[in-house]
C-alpha cells in the first residue's frame, strides 16, 4: 500500500480500471473543449491585428482556402493603431480609475466588515442582512437613481463616482467579513490593552495582518474597475474616458475600420490577462488561505 502513488484524487492503482481510464479521458476531453472555446477568440483577435484589411476580409471564411495566420507579423499595425487612437491617454485614465478603486475598496469595505465582524455594534446582524440582500439585486437596477443623485450633487465628470461605487461593494464586504471572523481576538485585545482605539486597531493590527484578503480584494477591484463600462460611460467627461468607453465609441464610429477596433480590443484585454498570468497562483493560494469559496 505504501508503494501506491497518488496523483490528485486518482491513484495509479485506480488507473488499472478501464472505467476509471475512460472517465479520465472524458474529463480531459471536456477540459480541452472548454480551453479551445475560451482561448480561440483571443488568439483569433490577436492574429487578426497583424493583417491588412484585404487579407482580413479574405480570411473571415475559416473553412476556405485562406490561411488563419497572417502572411507577415507586422507589429507596426499595432503601433500605428495605438498612436492614431491615442490609447496611452485612455490607459492613463483607466489607471486613475483603478488606483482610486483599490483604495476605496480596501478602506471603506474593510471598515464596514471590521465593524460587522469585530466591533459588532447594536443592529450589526440587520446591517449584514441588508448587505447580503443587496447581492441579490442586479447592479444595473441602481444605475438610474445613482446617476440622478450624482447629477443632482454635481459629482459627474471626474472619477469620484467610480471610486465611491467601488467603496460600496457588498461582495467585498462579505469577503472581508469572512476573513475577519477568523481573526485572532487575542491580538485585538492586546492592542486595546496598549491603548489603541478601534480605528488604531484596524489600521495598525487588522489591516497589516490581513494581506491575503487585501490581495484578493485588490485583484477583484482592479479587474472590476478596468472592465467597467456603463457607469464610466454615464458619468465621465470626454477628457476622462476610460479604455472600455473609448472601445465602445470606436466601434460606434463609422470612421474606424474593423481591424483598428480589433487591435483596440487587444489593448483593452492585455492588462487583465497579464494580471491573471502573474497573480494566478497567489490569488488561488490567498483564496484558500482566506477560507473563501466560490
């Protein structure tokens, strides 16, 4: 028995069974199909950016005699589209949106979860019930009253509404609370004995020792702020348009050809892909460490 090597949930000994081998092959086939369906559109868009218009429209028929690959991998097409569309400006705007969203996501949602999990004032269960209930309501239903109130308060035009929206995210509150529920209470008591108030305990003890959940929420906030379209489209002035908003405007404009739009799509999805590649392992580890499911 000691010589049996385990490979995940299936042991080498289990592979002697024909039914187990067939089941494993079936699982691999399903995973391969999902991988192809997920990756193929990204690869197709990326390769299409290297083509000229005539070559692109000639390869739209995938089953024809045209090559799926471009004749020449000319990076100048991407460079020209980047310069013509002034994409660097919208990258900077999106980075501003992302940076502010990270700060408000960690600060405001973390403070609310800290109160619900550790301070527990009177009525905290009712407040947490409201937070959980808000997760059942589609975010788009809040757009009309939110936009009306922002307009009435004259807060439209800059990134402030985007930052405030990220700081009032029920999902982030739930993530923080789940982590804080398992936080060692002895460390909090030690801080109070040393004379720390509730806010000092939060900033000096809780937050520095909550790096796993801070990383998880930060990654979610980055992805959410970068890919957000509807609220930035409604509240931002033309000078502060983000990548996703300009991508929509490029597609709607009659003066922009299809290849430029596809290259703009590549520019818009590169940061999330890079983020996932570099932080995939850490994100998975931190989710497991934080006890977060789903």
